[in-house]
């Protein structure tokens, strides 16, 4: 995968299921199938050639983030309302409730 070490977290709300993606990591802090909660550290961002074991061609620490409708990451969703919630869909906060690392 072009993102090197990454995690994909499945979020299930009353209204929908969606996936948050975190790529170009230097280390995972969760394991496959583990339930994760809001505020939990799930990974360490990567890209720093001096600290990251797999920095690729990167010259500095960074994170690739996305929200997707499917685990294949083929359908991008606008992350704005998932990060902030919205009046139309307040339950769809990326970090609300229990989710599972897949």
C-alpha cells in the first residue's frame, strides 16, 4: 500500500457505517479487531526520516486521513461533518462512541 503502515477504523452509528483511515504511520497502538474509544491513541504518525522505520520519500512527520463509505477506500466522503458533527447528522462524529479497528 502506498501509505505504508496504516489503520482503518469501522464506525457504526444509528444512521450509517463509515470508515476512518490513518496512513503513513510509524507504529500502530491497536490490534486487528480491537474496540477503540474516543480519545484513545491508536497510532503514531510517521514520515520523519530520523524516527520512522518506513518513511518512504517523506522529509517530515505527517498523517494521511480520510473518511470512506467502504473499507476498500473507493468512496471518499467529506470529512468535515464527521469531525465536527452537524445539525443534520449529530451522531456521525468520527470520534464518537465505540468503534473497531479492522
